[in-house]
């Protein structure tokens, strides 16, 4: 399935992505195999919200150190120029064609623990091509077992925040909306849903017990949260995460009392 239209993206995102693409291409040339925009900003039907610009680039292989420094400088310069934040990955094309989570092309120790979920989004058309090949020309379709394992890790990441007592409004909002997306995936086997759409789905399908907090999360996601919303999200975060865990069994054999892991660890 082809992706979305570049021209329909918000103007600030088009400008930032165009600038990044052109500068990276000037450095990598033909070694830049593909570059895709994805994430909430490319969800054209979603309400406006603040978030990083998610970008995935496929490269021939690991660049030399001088090239890496130039690319890192490009990211810093374009982020400052456009007043945005990048959430950017670079992966070698050989690794991108395999099912196992790939390592970053030059950040040793960084591994894409959302690889199956990312592939599902891209192959469902939830991306915008900025350069080069389409995702379907490179990546494999994920299996349901791969997706379940990554949904488990996403929930575990949120559980770690709960264990450590982190009720920051951003993290609490993520817990509600991504938790809703996990529940939607378990019911439909479809993970290719934006957080905003997942919040709307949850209001229609989850018990009324969670509706007030879900409405608060939806307001927080679009920058309209009140102090009362933030208090509610903090108070309801742990119970909601526990509710999601009741529906999603662990996919590994860790002891029940093991500390939840952060994503990427």
C-alpha cells in the first residue's frame, strides 16, 4: 500500500522534512536508499498536536565517522531552524530486510524494539515517502507473534513508569492512548492506528469507568489539558495500565516480580 501525500502534511512539517531530506541527501548521495516520515504528524485525520517528527532512513551501510558527524550536525541545525524535535532512525538496508529488530546504523547499542509495529504501520500506508524506495520494497510483513511481543514491551515500558512513580502528564497521556491502541490491536489484530484514533476507539468500546480519564488524555494530547485533567491522569494511570495488562499476557518467561524493562533495553 502506498503512503500518504507529502503536500497534505502540515506546513511546518513539510518544511522541516524537506530541509532534512535535502541536506542528508547532499551528504549521503546514493547511499541514502529511502527516507520515510511517519508517526502522528502524518496522520492526516488527527487533530493537531505537538510531537516529534518521526523519520526513518534506510542507508547502504554504516557511514564513516566524518559522515556521521555531518549528519548529526544536520539534525541539530534543522531542529533549531524549524523549532522541532527529531525522532530519527538510520538502519542499513540489509538489516531492514530481515524480521529481527535492527540496530541503528551507527549508534552502537541502539536497537529498534518497535520494528514489527513500525513495519505494520508502513505496510498499511501510514507513512509519507520523502525519498527513494517504498517500505514494501524493503521490509517484511510482521507476524502476529512478533507484534504481540512488541506490544508487551510497549506496555512494559509504561509499567516501568508506574513502578517508579512517574506520573508526568506526558507519560500518563501516553499510557492511556497507547494502552488504548494495545487493546484495539488485541481485539482487531490491527496495530496500524494513531494514538488519537485509539483514544476515540476506547471511548466507544471501553467501560465507562475509564471515559473521564480518556477524555482528559485526549485533551492533553492536543495541548488543552487543565490542571484537573493532569490530576486525573496521574491518579488513574496505574489502574488503567493494570487494566490493559489484564488483557495482554506476557510473551516471555521473566519472573512475575521482575522489574519492568524500558523500551530498547
